[in-house]
């Protein structure tokens, strides 16, 4: 049995790593829960953003935060453009899954053609900084990620709960006809939400650029676990997505520490399968 | 006339449910449409609310040709629906449901006053305002549905089977509320199975059978005619 | 004999084609061709096997890699670690995934909610779990498995030729199985499940069993294909085996080809594999991949059913046999010459005792007692929410009873699955017609005759189906899809489907709603004609004139209880009944 310090450190690293799962899950959760669109290309968009931040940082020496300020609005635009296709062709849930899978492949190829299949690493001074709290080390970058994710999650939550637009979106997800009878123009709001979902992919991408080593095939590595996180956190619930992400991150990290690193992928899916069998109405 | 419907044909897909129906509602008036199950009452009221588009016929509200108005703009013209089966946003709280009623900018400005008015009509909703609407009893849900419509500051409220599935005492309350809505200045178009209640509250009424209007007039006169009995009982 | 020649031509071509491909390795082509063609066979087998469940029955699986991978590892472990001869491992490689599928299906297929995208994600999750288990146990252990020491049986002159031959045999067998399934009862049932599972069950299709069979077949074939593929790749790793590419390409190929056709996936697979290979050998593998993605987008937007149905449609139009647009008019039903009212028998056909049904807090049926006599038409009426449709739903088995008993012809059916009830002679229609939308009128009725009626030879079933199509006035529309019918015709299709099952008891749910007066008269004539044939009918209807006119007796339900029962005019004049409908004051 590993020592308490080791377990504590594993727990902290796990929760912090789970922040990225949560951040990636948020955009997916919103579009799936409120628009009934399953967007597999979310991960590809995040990596596209990551590569752009990397490129701007290494070739043009632009600070990642400035890059993010450019990339995130660009992703918003891409998200609305994508939604135009869904809207124009009245794509259903399964259709959106297949279609965005194709987008993901096309983006992956585009990334590979431009940046090659080599591993890319964006070296910054932020990557090495960490805070020492008692016996534990807290990496600054991951902590920042979690804070940003938490702010976004809470901000989105408040937006959905407290503003008229947010309430209209939730109402339209339950009963679009009646929402329309009270003046909700669901079509227009759906564009906004699709854009926001993609913008979140941009935020996640910025952190991926700083934290991870980039390679085109990495696009697919988050897919399974993040979908598990989306469902565990309940569709359309940004805070749920973040907490589920941290829960899965922590469990994976503990499984790594206690069992072996290779067992960690089983964790999220076991949780998911148990939840779906226990309560098929969880979604 | 506030609402003028002329020769409406309405249906779902290729199924027609309403043929050649004309009806009027004047400002400040309660008009009931009665008829047995499956006569096309809900179809008719959904078309007036903009949920369904008419195949043929003219629908004018306060002089505006509603066939040219988009579904989500009907509410802005002053039409609010209390749908059959209530159709609340069950995962959202009572107050959020009410707020959806004043989603449009014009009604939003009067949010506080409208909320006070609804809570005044239904004091129980003030206590339950933080609860998900789906957890309320049937009668309370009907109150939320009516409250939601009133929040829109409508000039006409469309009631679709407000008594359905409610206990008899609650039904009486609902019809009192309908009268009160009219007294506050809105016109009412009411679609009901419960013949006596619907005729009791109405200024004028129509009898719908099999998608057609078979009789119309003052409630007292209609009760004396055989149409209602034939439509409901077949004998 | 031009006709038979042209009919036999495809068979002849198939035989020659199979012969040529089977003997191809004898020609000692460069290994490049062997392995290219092997890959074509490989993807054809995988995508066709996927289609057996996901295309035919519409249960979209993203977990095909799990079964394929388990098959690969079964063969690899047995042959490389335990020295079992390669060919002997293949049946096991098929059996283990098949059993796994049965296990998964036994849990998942019981839950109604787990359809659509949830089934897809759940199967995907299963893939990850199995991959991790294999990685972390001695099955793989993280190092991968080499197949180089495993002797390959010399079926063909070259090793690549031998693998080619195995791949070819699997491919042909898979296609043969797919053809066989598509043209069998099983396939018919699966297609019906795809369109509307509840209706399929009500028409007598044992949906649960059929889904399990299809899932097991699908997984078993994938496992066998995996077994052979283990030999082809020579070195197995978990990440290479349980790759997302497998489910995604399989889906892509089937969707592009047409996943409701037994050979659609094969066409998609051949096309995509060739395309990818062409780009790979041209050094532009990446561009090929992107092109595949683009093709899928285009296919979803413009060819959502796949190439095969689209081509079929074009061919049909080209030959000029395309379905004519639905006629607007009403085809009148011939008045029957049989006596209008047959004597009602004394024998009780349907006996309902204390039937109750609860939904959560709502008591929809609160103890209904009702006897329906043989040959009788019983009208079931009552205000909204009185439990009429619920009663139809519990008799037909859509909902299980909460309490009480229901017996048809003396046999208790209250807790029997719906498809069993259908086989015991109960047929129903739906208020809003629910035809199987991808099946023609004839196929719709044939399905009902096949699963609902007694076992008969195919020709007899077809004749039966045609008879009822003509009886309901749909003659000439046999090959039309339901979307090409108007509402009135779709309602009559509902009736034809119910009648084709030769029911003892016919339950009609609002046959007249939504029809215009001329159509209503027509429908009433039809119901009379049905009764004249000797059926016992219980019908729910809101159009009271019609109820009074048609019924031998009327049963009035109120608040989940039987309120009144008797001759139509008497019941509807009963003060109690009047007060239910119009209020006490009106009755007085």
C-alpha cells in the first residue's frame, strides 16, 4: 500500500488532471443536453486550437493568453458554421454523431498535413512552476486550468439559471413548441449555444497546448473518457461535467497509484456502465 | 373583432382534423368551444396559438394576418396558450416557468408586477416557487400553466381543457380563475369537454363535432338544442 | 427460355465470380494483390457482420472492435501460447465473442431506454473495458503477442495466398449468412424492429430473442474474422487491436453502402478499402483518409439511406415502375352481400376480471370486469382518461397487468409477452397508424401474417396478405411504401395488418379519427364487412354516432371502472352515462 503522502499527491494530481476532462466535457454536455447534437469533432477543434496556440507561441512568440484571445472567438465562429449544416439539413442525434466524426477525421488530417505527425511540445516557463502546500506539490498550470474551468462552469450554470436566454434554452430543450409559443426563437439561440460549445473547445485547446505533448492522433485519446464524464455529470449540466471530470480524474489517478497505471481507463467506463445499468434514466 | 378565424382547415401531416371552421372572439369576451373527444378542439386552439399552421383559411388577430406571422412571434401579438396537459417545463422551477411567460421584452419589463399578480391569484405558488414544476400536484401545475400565460400580458388567453384530470373542487376554482382573467381585461377562448362548466362561464359558444362547427350561439340556447346531446352521446 | 436465362444470370455470375476469386492465389500474383484483396474481404466481412444487428435491427453499435478484438486474442493466445493448431482456434474465436454478446444483450436489451445513441456509447465503453482487461492480465500483459511461430496451414501455394483464401471463405460465408438472414423470418423480424420495435412485438415478433440472435451472429462473425486477422497482422497489441478505426470504418462502409441491405455494406467496404489503398499506395494515405471523411459527410446529407437504396430507386425510375403518387380520392369498399348482422354466440371469447393498471401514482384501470362474446362488436367508450386505451394496451400485452386476469378463449394472457398474445389470436390497430415505414404495404401485411397467424408455407402467407390488401381496398398499392399512402389508406393498412394475423379478437383503437365524412362511411362499411367474416371486435371510438350504429353492445368506462354495459341506445340514454358526459344538471 502506498503511503498517505503519495495517495494525497495522487488525489491532487488526479483532481487537477480531471479539470481538463471537465473542461472538454462542458461544451459537449451543453450541445448534447440542450440541442440533442452529439459533437465528436469537439476534440478535434480543441486540438486545432492547441496547435494554433503552439504555432503562435513558438513561431511568433505570442503569449498563450493573447493567442487564446484570438483562438476562442475563431472557434466560436466555427461552431456556428457547423451548426448551420446541422440546421440546414435537419441532422438528428445519430446523424450528428457520424457527421462530426467525419469532421474530426478531416481536421485530424488537416492538422497532420500542416504540422506533421511528429510530437510537438510547447515549452513555456509556466509548465514547470508549482506551489508547495505542506508535503504536496500543486502545478500552477493545472491549477489555473481548474480555476478557469470552475469559473466557466459556474458562469455557464448561472447563465443557464439566471438569464432569460439561459432559461429559454432549457425550456426549449424540454418542449420547443411551448417555448416558441412564449416567444422563444430556438433556432437563433441554438446557433449561440453551438458557438459557445466550440469556444469552450478553444479554451480547452489553449491548456492542452501548454500541458500536453501534441500529436494529431491524440485527438482520439480523450474521446472515451470525456464521453463517460459527460454522461456521469448529466447532460446539459456544466458544473456536473466539471465535478464528474474531477471525480474520474481522481479515481484514475488513485487506480494508477494503488493498482497499476494501465488499469486507469477501466475506471471511467466501469462507473459509466454501472450508472447506466443502475438508472437508465440518468441522462 | 379581436380574433377572426374564417374557413380554417387544419391538420397534422396529411391527417385533417378541422374543416372549414370560422369563429370570432371579441375583446373582453369568453368564448367556449365544446365538443366530444377527438372533435378537433385541441387542433383548433393550437392553430390559433401558432403551434400548428393552417392549411387554408384566414386567421386575423387585431387586424394582423397571423398566417404571415412566425410561430414564435404569436406571443408578441398578445396571444398566450394554456395548453392541454399543461406542458410545463417540468425540470425547471415554478418561478422559472412563470418567467418564461414574460420572455419577450415587452412583458419582461413588467415582470415584478406580473409575478405579484400571479402570486396574488395563486398564493400557494409563492411558497412553491423554488420547486421543480414537475413535483407539483395536478391542480397546482394547472395554476402554473395559467400563471405562465398571464405573465405574457396577453390580450387573449387560450385555455385548452383546463379541467382535464383535476378533482371536482379544483375544477370549480379553475373556472373562477377563467372568469377573473376576463374581468382583468383579456379575452378568453376556452376549449372544454366539460359542457356545463364551459357553457356556464361563456358569453358565447360553438359546438364542434368531427372537425366542424355544428351549432353556435348563446349558451342557454345551445343547451336547449339537440346538437350537444347528439355529438356527445350519439343518440 | 429467355426469362429463366435472365433470372439465372446473376446466379451464374456469382458462381463464376466465386470460382475465379477462390482460385486466384493459384495464379501466384504478387503478394501485393493477395493482401489488398484480403483487406477488401476483411472489411466486407466486418461491415456485413455489423449490419446484421446494427443495420437490420437499427441497434447502432460502436463496439464492433470489442468482438473483433476478442476473436483476435482468442486465436493468438491459443495458437501462440498453447500451441493449438491455428484452424482449430477459429471456432473458439467466434464462440467467445458470441457468448459475450449474448451476455451483454441479455442485460441491455431488457432496458427500453438503452436504444439509439446510448446503445452506441455503451458498446463503445465495453470496448475500452475489455481492452484494458486484456492489457492488464496475462492474456496480453502489455507486451503484445507474436504470431510468427504459429504454423499457417498451407491451403494455397503462398502464405499470403493462404490468408487470402481464409479471408475469402469468411467473406463469402458472411455474405451468405447475411443473405439468408435478410430473406428469413429472422430478417423480417429484425427489419420490423428497426422501424418500430413495439409494433413488431405486438405483431408477434419475439423481439428480445431476435435481437440476441442477431447480436450473437454479428459478434461471432466479427470474432472469426479477428481470428484470421491475427494471422495476417502477425503481431498483436491492445492499442492496435481495439482501435476506434474499426467501429468507425465499419459504420462508414455500411452507411455509405446502405445498412438495410444485405450487400450494401459489401459495396461500401469494397469502395472505401480500394479508395484508401489507392491513396496509400500513391503515398497520399492522409488525403485518402480525409476524402473518406468527406464522403461520409456527403453521404449523410444527401444519401442518408446509402448507395444501394438510392441506386435501386434510380433503377426503378429508369424502368418506369416507380410508385405513382397517392390518389386523393376514396376507394369505396364494396358492400358485402353477407348478412349484415351475424348472431352473437354465447361463448365468452374475452374474459376480463378485476383488471387493474397503475402508472406510478395514477390508477388508470381500477378493476374492470368485462365479458366479450364470440362474434360480437363491443364499443368501448368513456370520457378522456377513463382508461379505454389502457385497457386495449393491457389486453394486447403492451403493458403488463398490475392486478386481475385477462383470458382469451379460456387461456390466461395477463402476464404473457405481447408477441405471445399476438400468436394466441389477438390483433390490434393503432389510433395513429404505425406502419413499418421502410417496408412496402405487402411486406407490412406479410409480416403480420407470418408472425401473427398459424405457421403456413410462404406462398399461402403471400396469398393471404394479398387477400387482405384487396379486402381493405389497397389493391394496386402492394409495392408502395407507407409514406406514399394518405392517412385513410394508412388506417386501412393497419386493418389489413391486423386481419392478416387471422385474429380471434380484433382490437380497434379509433379507426375513424382524422377521417373526413366520406372516409368515415367507408371505414364503417369495412368494419361491418370484417365482422361479417366472423371476427370478434372490441373498438374504442369517439365518434358516438358511429359507435351507436356499429356496436352490438356498448361498455362505458369511467375513472378506470366499468360504469355501464348494454344495448347502445339504452346505455347512451342512461341518466348516469349522460351525467358522465354532460354533467348532472344536463341529465336531469
